[in-house]
């Protein structure tokens, strides 16, 4: 078997130590191991193209959610499975798939070659595998990225700063034949049931049900925001009257306050020039080992 490992040397504050020697020591001598390091953002996509051209049987992403998103995006609708060695700070998708952070254990899973297919979310021309958020979580990630402190404390710090200044956004949503026009505190669309750090906003989400789970939360006052935080921690979000939950195959979101739409996609922030974006699910579009 030929395995190509695409490694972000800087992910998770560069604390991991995944080298060619280490990888070779974990596989049979009959296996061919190739390691390609990413040097900049979006480099992973080019490296996947090379790995495909070089006839790799398995392509493994070693990094955080950003790197995993880039590698997985280049493998959508391809026949080559993705393996994961989580080496980031949040590791949303890996956590959801029960892939441990210990590289030794993650490699055992890769060697098991248990290939599954999962759904993929698409927004504009980009793919997501875990989740997509409009509103408060996009703002939290923006502050978190500006913070440089990529730890749970940094995340809590960014959340508090954002909460204190955040104003709901006026959106029009088109879901099937329904149009909803409201001021939303939070719109969260998820393929997986873990949002990061073990928190779940969409406990009913299933990576291979052919649908995305959409959580819509209307404008909240400061007390409701506090109640919302408690319910998130208690995993009882359905107790909040202003939270609506539904499974969707596609939807369109339109900004009515004349601000171009910003969203977070698998934990990375994306700014658009557009006042509307379309989201849809591509059922069973990614082969993945877990
Ligand atoms: N050599 C590099 N130097 C700087 N940035 C890189 C490099 N290689 C990849 N990147 C980019 O860094 C971003 C973050 O990487 P990644 O997601 O792997 O780690 P992380 O941010 O530590 O983890 P997490 O996303 O779980 O918080 C990605 O967008 C990726 O494209």
C-alpha cells in the first residue's frame, strides 16, 4: 500500500513530531510511505493532487481542522480514502469519528483500513465536513484567530469578548418551500454532532444520513444568552424556546442588513462580498477511514 501523509508542521502550536522515520517505523516494510509538509495555507490541496497523480492508495491529513478540511476537500467524490492524524487544537471531525490524538493510536486506525463514506456540506464553492456557522460563532472564531492563543482558555476569552459586543443579524432563510425572515442570534449548520471541545449544538446530527442539521436561534436578550450558555453545557439546547432545529438537504441565506455574509467553516473564518449564500449536502461524497 502507498500512504501519503500531508503534515502541517505548525498545527496545534507545532507540538507534534510526525516525521518520516516515525511513520516508517509504524508500517510494514512492504508499504510505501511518503511525507509531504505544507508550507502555507491551501498548499495541502496541491499536495493532494500530487499524491493522487503518484497513485497513493490512502492520503492522510496530519494537522488541525483547517488542514483536514483542505485535504478532505481535494478528495471529495474521489475513490481514495482519507486518513486522519489529529494534531490541531480543536479537532472537531476527528473527535466525532473517535480518532484519538495519540498518533500511535490514530495510525492503528489508518492501518485497519476500515473505509466509510460520509456526507459533505457545500457552501458556495467550498466544502465543510464538520460545521458551518453564521453569526455569533463566526465572530467568536474571528476574535479567537486575532487572539493567537489557540487553547481552550483562548476560546473562552474570545467567547466572552464577543458575547459582550454581539448584535443579532437580520437574515432571510429559504428552506425547502419555507421562507423565514428574522433577527438571528445564531445560525449553525452541522454535519457532525460535535462542534469542538466536546460541545454539541446538534446532538442529532449524523455524518452519513444524507442531511445537514440546522440550528436557528432567534435574537436573545442578555438573560436568555446566559440561559443558552447553560443549556449548551448541559446538552439541553432544545429547552430554549427560541431555538428551532431541523434537518435539511439545502437552504439559502440572505443578509437583510446590507452586510456581506461572513461565516466560519470547520473553524476557519470566511468573508464574502455577497449578500446571499447557498448551502447543500452532498450525500456520501467522502471516503474516510475510522
Ligand atoms: N507551514 C504552514 N505555515 C503556516 N500556516 C500553515 C502551514 N501549513 C498549513 N497552514 C495553514 O494553517 C491553518 C491552520 O492549520 P491547522 O488547522 O492544521 O492547525 P490549527 O489551527 O493548529 O488547528 P485547529 O484548526 O484544530 O485549531 C490552515 O488554514 C492551513 O492551511
